[in-house]
């Protein structure tokens, strides 16, 4: 019967041989439970199994889906093939062995253990002579023990006592560290009693526990105090940020003008940076009690003659389109609103706002864009925070940012904007004269017509290359007079409506509502805050 062996020709086990015995099962792979263990990363934990039958014939079963080549052909998982002398097996890309007929040389014998694990016992360089010599030596040693009584196995305590006594017997009289005099006496006794041994063990354990406690307790106290001080002294973070204040609770405010009639209020905290000129400004500041949220403000005013012939909302739409052409990452929200500034003075100043997100470099921002017009000027303000701080800053942005835009009170009554519907075929003087004639009639029903004529005169004056400043002054003075008359009339009607409401006089309430709609006609849409109130029947 031919004896076979495994000889590794490549890989980490190159040059090593393992004999194969009849009826032996040999597993090869990276797992520690294998008979032959490899560590190559492209070898599976259980890569293959070699089985020997009674006649010494070998077969292999592939257990891995990784590369396995047998005699030059790829083998798949589950394949079972015969191995003959000369068969070549490759595992992965670098490990291979050959099946050889055993004929001497260096090799390892694979001996199965009792727990079915296979252990490789190396026998390098053993020839027949050395084997005989070692066999003779073992036989002599075995013969020497024949006839001698084998002592019964000792228990653990007896073994421990014997070791102590043996140490003392050979002159090692030094007392163990941390051992009391009573324990030393016990050690000097040739055979210590069980009670004494237990007492010594308990004493040693007790001292060890004390050492651990003495080391651990200061560390525990140190870390406890450190954690307490950290949370006690650490300022509490705001869930929603607020306007920053100084140590006395005073708001930190700063102001910057971006037009003769328009200014910006901002948190003027230490480290705040401003750049720009009177027509545009960039402000980098911070908000929150801890000033831990960055606030970025961009404000500018530009002259745009085209806006003289555009309604407020049309001008806003075109401005948004122009911004998106400049910044492709700019995306507007769907929360557009138009509010009025300085409503306690004249008709107020219309301001449209909308939320947006955009990317600047590697930073994402979220904020509000504010849009205002005056004559042929457009003013825009972008107030934004980093996108990651949106959830903390959104209440602040929604409530505080409209108030950060300040329009001059003395200019509010003179405020006017362009429109697509104005009188083109007449002169400025004709418009002013006709408006004056209607004004002299002192009838609220003509106020819409008067506003139409005055705005037509102002638009044509602004578009003129040589405007007549005296005509512009006359038109503005008449506009201020008109708005003061409107304010007086509106306040009177509001009080009358409230009185009728308390007395449940619906007839009077309906009459006042109808009169209000005729006085504040469509000419005042996006030009007077009272137009929206009357349309909503809000007289309260």
C-alpha cells in the first residue's frame, strides 16, 4: 500500500510536508480548528477536506467559494475529486501543495487528538538513527520506572503546602511581602493546617482589595468632581436663540445705512465684521445668549429705471429670476408674504419677503430675502444662518428679521413705487393740475383717481432726462396731504364700525364696509396697508 503525503510547493508553508494515514480526515484553512492551518487572506476558514480510505486512497472535498484549482482545473464549492500521487492543488493565489508518495525527507505527521482536533507535530531532521536512539532512551526511562509504586494524586491544598515547605526547606527564609508575623510563623511550620492556610489567603486577598480601593477611590472622586464642575459651570445652551445681550441684559445693537431712507439693525457683538459702502454692506455677526450661531447679512440698494413701469409683485418676480441666474444653488421657498413697514405713518411701506436656501463654497445657508422699492430704487436684504442651525434660529428669524429693516419715518408719507398702469399720453403738469382739481372737491370717492394721477406725474418725472424739481415737490406735497386725509377718514370709520359692532348694528357695519372698499380701491393695492385690512373686513 502506497503511503501519501502533502507537500506545500508555494505559500507560507512552502517546503513543509504532512503524511496522510489511512482513514484519516485532514481539514485545511484559516480556522484554528483545522488540521493544517493557514493564514493567507484569500484562503477560507474551512477551505477543503482531504479524506483517506482504508486502502490509502485520497479524495478532496471543496468547501470554499474562493479560488481552488485542482490539476489545472477550477473546482467549485461542493466538488469531490480523487487525488492521486502527483495531483496539484492550489488555494487562493499564492498557496499550493502536491500529493506525493511518501519516501523519506522532512515532514510532519498529523496525529488526531482525543477531541477530534488535528495537531501537526513537527519532526524536522529526524533520520532513522536518531529515531532509534530516541526510542532506546524512552525505553530505558520506562524500564527504570517499572516496579516502583506510583504515589496517589494529591489534592490542591496538599500540593500548595508541599511547595511552601519545599521553598522553606531549601533555605528561602525571606518573609513574603505584606505577610504578618503570624503568617510568617505559619510558613515556618513544616506543614500548615487548613485553617491557617485559609486565614493567610483571606489576609492576602483583603490587602489586595484595600490596595485596589485606595487607588480607585481617589480616581472616582476626581472624575466625579470634574463632571459636576463641567455641568455646573457650563452655560446652558438655548433651545431657540435670541438677540444677544451684554452682562447687564442690554441688547447689543448696531446700525448701518444702505440708502438715504433705509438702514439695517444688527447684533453688534464683539468680533462682528462689516464691509461695504453706503449702497451695500456685508455683516458677519452672531446671535444667541452664547453667541454660538453665525448670522450673515447682505444688504444693497441699486437703481433700476425699469422698475418704474412694473407692479410690485412683477418687479419681485423678475428680481428673484435675476438672483437665480447669478446663483444656481439658490432655491426659494413657498412662503412669500407682503407686509408694510411704518403703518402708523401714512400708508406704510410695502416689503415682500420669502425664505431661501443656497450654497456658498462648502457651506449651506438658510434665511429670508426682503425686497423693497422706492421710486426707481430697489433695496434687497438677505439675512441667513448656516443650514445646520435653522431649527434653533427659525423662530428668531421669523420674528426678529423684519424689524431689522428700518425705513425712515419722515420719508414714509412720501414713499411711492412704479406701476404698469400709469397715464402716458399727458404731461406732468397736466397730471398735477387734474389731481389738484379733484383734491379741491374733498370727496373720498376721488382719492383713488388722485393717487393714480400723482403717481403718473412722479413716474414720468423720474423717467425724464431733465425733471422739473418744482413739479416733483408739488406732487409729493399733494401725496402727503392725500395720505393724511385718508388716515383721518379711516380712523373715524374704524371707530364708527367698532361702535356699530358693539351694538350689533349690522346695517351700519355693512355701510362702512362698502364705503371703505370704494375709497381704498384697487389703485392702493400693494401701496397702502389699509387696502388689505378692508378687503379682509378687519376694522378691529
